[in-house]
C-alpha cells in the first residue's frame, strides 16, 4: 500500500505505480484532507508526548537491563 499526503500546486500530478502493482486492479483515491484533521492528529501526538515525557526521570532504570527483562517476560510466555 502506498499512502502519500501532498499539497498540490497544480491540477496535474504524476503518480508512479510500483512494479508489483502492474497488471493488477488498483484503487486510486483523491480525498481532501481538512486542516482540522491534520491539526487534531498533531495535537494528539503532542499531548501524548507532553503527558509521558520525563515520566521515568526519577527512576533509576538501566535501559539495557529493562529491555532484557521485557524480552525475558515475552520469552517465558510459552
């Protein structure tokens, strides 16, 4: 799947079709994307970063050890 968000400056746009899509049925959609939608998505991401940034700063966590522990938990699931 290819998804590309652009701001067209003219009516014509050249689209490159990947080799694996040749000789197959494909759907090409052109939909307007409201600035409100883009701003809402961006705001959501910013909110998540604000809520979580620095959350572990007072913890004495060794990132490598933490990663080993998480992997061990997943490995022992069977």
